[in-house]
């Protein structure tokens, strides 16, 4: 039995560089799908904190110019729900 795995990756992630992490994982899992998030940094998958927090990948509250974290995370919630509905 295989379990379908959906992997989302922030294309501009400098902390977990996609080619060494998400892309490699997707290659190793035969039942995976890799979904790229264009113009997104490492912290795009979480709500923005209300105060700056220093980190190796920059401020988690910051986004690249033109990025819309709120819209993305709302869509991510729908996509995750769809993935689980289709595969569980």
C-alpha cells in the first residue's frame, strides 16, 4: 500500500533549498506530488507574526515584493483539504 504525499515548496526558500530538500524528497517518494509556490520564502506557510523575529532566513513577518501570504495560506488550506478528501 502507498500513501499519496503532497509536498509544497517555497521556490525562494534559502533555508531549506528546494533542490536539496523538497525536490529530493519528491524524487524518493513514488506517490508524491510536488507543488511549487512561486515568489515565496521559507515562512510563507505560516501566519505572519506581529513583531519581527530574527532568523537565519530573515524575518518571518517579511514577504518578497508582490507576495500575498494571506491569499496563499487561504488557498493552501483549501488545497490541503482537497488533498486529504481525495486520498483518505
